[in-house]
C-alpha cells in the first residue's frame, strides 16, 4: 500500500499555520508519464493580487513554461520544487512535510497544439481536479509599439479573455507561438503579459534551450469541467465554514487575537484570473 503523508492547507486552521502540519493526507508516492520533449524553458515571475480591494498586497509565484512545438506545459516552479522536497523527506522517513509556498498557484496547463486542446490540473485542498477544454482562440490586436524585454525586441498586443483585458509583449525573434498559463496565438514568444488592472502580471526572467521531458503526474484526480471547478472555488471562498464542514473539517480563524471555530462570517477575498 502506498504511504500517505501530510501537509498544511493554507488558511484552513490558522492555529496550525506553521511550516509543518498533519492536517491532510496527500500521496507523494506517484509516477510520471512523458507527453513530449521541451526544447525551450521560459521562466516567468508571476505577481498577483488575491484581494482586488487591496492591490498593494501582492503575492509572487515562479512559473515555468516548457515548450516543445506540439505540446507545452506551464506550471508553478515553487510547487514543483516543494513537491520534490516533500518526496525526499518522505524517502527519509518523515511523517510531516512543508506547506506549499505562499503565493504559489498549483495549476498546470498543458497545451496540445496538434489537436487544439488544453488539459488543466488544479490542486485544491490536496485534491487534484482535471479538466479538458478546446484551446481558446484569443483575438489578439497587434500594435505598432515596440520595447525591449529581457534583451529581446518585443511588440505589443492586446486581447480580452474571460473577463479581463490583457496587454502582452511578444518577440518574433523567438518564433514560438506560446506563453505562460493559457496564453498563446501570437507570432512569437510572449515575454510579458498583464491584465489592465495589474492583478496578474507575468514577466519573463529567463530563457534557455533545453532537452527535457514534458511530464504529467499520474496522481489520482477528479474529473471536472472549468465551469464546475470555478463555481466550486467561488462557493468555497464565499463561505469557508460551510465548504469545509461538507468535507468533515472544522474551519477556524483568528479574530481579534482569538481563535474562532466555524465563524459565521467565513468569507475570504477571491480574485481568480478567469472572471467568467
């Protein structure tokens, strides 16, 4: 039988917000399948805002894009590194493992260009949700403005996608029609992209040629749709007490210096990248 190990769920029980916890089981003893080979690795700094009412409080993730022509994978490097640490600790006999880094977003986006399809995996409360959708056809408007980004001559493009207006800067010098997260469709690699409110900003901080496998974890998942998953997340953040009670967990929050279990007002700010 595969061992299950424990890690913290950020914000679940604030009295347990330490570096290690025994809150939830999560299976790190898993295998991987190779989907293709990447020949370019692009590293982006992602700055994002969890509370749209307070844009000064910004969180940071490091997102990598492994692109190989017919397939690419965009994922959180912070989550990937933390998973590697957890796996190593488990191999040494540890019973508890570190929490996911603050600001890291556990979303993986796989683009299958040959069949115009996306596969998305999103880890929520240590459950992996997976859905497949048609690759979005972003209607980019390419503008005349040009600037240097990360040493490359880039050109401006704009689009509207699922409730947000985006400005992107792509370089024709790297003829890869790809970018972080679900962005693609420009005649060159996207080096920077942000929405009009600067709630989500991807900035390229490194590019290198590679020859590495594009892998996906064979961990068990719950099959869903984008719409169902996004609606579940909206319900979760609007009432965490009710959400966690439904799965047998007591939610607690520190209010005025005291721990309050199952608070009546248990909503938290929710500012997803997809607003519709």
